[in-house]
C-alpha cells in the first residue's frame, strides 16, 4: 500500500493525537478499526490553541484522513472545564498585538485548521467536554456532529475583546440557528447553555456529567431546564439561573463530582453507528452537506484574514492586552471611554490604549 501521510511518525507535543479502538454497542473493541482522537492539551488556559497547537491540529486531521483503518475523528480536549476558548490570548497580547504581518501569517494557519476539518475524509465528532467559545466555537461548528456535556456553554467573544467572529461564526452560525440567533450571539457575546444550544439546533445531543453524593447523574444545576416562558411570552428553556437560584445551584454543584463516562459512551456509540454505513456513501453525503459551510468559508476566509491582521493595530491590540493584563474581575476595555474618544477623533496611540485599559 502507498503511504499518503505528509510526515510519518511525527510525535505530537502541543496536542494529543492517537488512535483508539472503535467500540461496539457492548463496549468491546472492534478488531482492526479505530477512531482517531485529536485532543487539545492546554487545560491551564482553557485549552486555547497556540500557534504550535494549530499546526499540529492541521497535521492530525491530515493523518486521520489518510488512515484506512479510521472510522471517525473525535475532536475534544483535556479536562472538564473547556473544549476550547479560542486563540491563546497570552500569545495574542504578547506577540501578535500591534504586529499585523505576523498575525496574518498566524491566520493562514488558523484558516488551514478550519479547512482541514471541513475537508477531512472521515466524519468528525466534536466531543464538547466544557466551554466552547470564540475560536473554539468556530472549530467546533466546522465539525459534523457535536455531543456536549451539559456543563458546556457556547458563544462568541470577539466584539467584547477586540475582534470579529470571522474565523467561522459569521460563516456557519446562521446555518445552525438562523440569522436572528446568529446576529445576537456574534454581536452581544452572551453564552448559551448546552441545553439551549441543543434546543436551537447548534449541537446534536446533551449528556449529564455531574454525579451527586449518591452517585447518581444529575442535570447541570446552574441551568433551568423547565419548559416555560417569560412575562412577554418568550421561551426560556436552558437559561442560566440567577440570584438565589444560582446560589442554590452552587451548593448543589459543590457536592458533585464530574464523571464523563456517559459522554464517552454517546461519542463512541455515534462513531459505531457511523461505522455501520457504507464508507464511500457516507463520505460523499458529508461532502455534499459540508458544501453549505464551505461556500461561505471559502468566499470570506481570505479577506477576513487580512482584516483581522490589520485590526491587531487598533481594537485587537487593545482588547487582547486588556484580557491578558487586566485584573481578574475586569478584563475588558472601557467601552464607553473608547466611544467618547473616537467621537472626538482621537488617534489609536499609547494615550488611547492607556485610557481605555482596565485599571487595578
């Protein structure tokens, strides 16, 4: 057999990339068949991707595509706090901010990462083990399926932190949730719970991962899963609890432990169901459906890349530095002061950055 891998025997350092046996309905390994697990491995920074990690994700998806024994790709991350919070803001603030030519090179890699997911020769399952926000939301939506822990939350962060969600969300999100929901999420950056995300069609399934003191799985106590409406008749399913209800949820969560066994079982079951189809017919069907994402992505990704690079001289520089350097309780610029200064035609100089940066 011909070897079609670009690099044979590469040892991954920034991510985990490995073959794991395909499991049947009884949980037994299927002889000779595997799933390829691509695992982001930066839990201390909410599994944000560094430049090195982006390069390895691209290579891993190519490796999975070329492996004849692989049934599906499982794209996930280490731990239970986050699938991915997006780009590494420390790297953004300390290297790419104010350095547009370098950020444009970085965005070439990011675009290639998204494309590598969209053209993968295997079905791609996003195992959402926690927070999926910003660029994490974008690489997650590039996947074919999403199964999430009910502790996950989903959303964008761009306009809050000096960017635009042009790494895929302005291309894909409306295909999942409609234009109204996409505009609201991309501009206001207010997160959805996993239950709300499933309810509006963003993800395929939600699985509990919290066990109480009796060892029983419980639904995420921070989320209201009752079917009701607010005073204006708007549905409220999956809303995050506030006030006294949130305080009670904290007490309930403190007595729980995290167990991802049901999440793994659902992911493995989906991969097995995919294995029980004709492989070429499955791939052709996915390729046809992915065209809806690809037509938007390929139309916009290069011009978006150029704008995002130039933005690192102004709002990107301010936003990422604020997030990286600001105090824990305040990592956003002073939006109102920024708008006042721009209304007075103030230039983007160091006086501007100092005036709008968070204090403390």
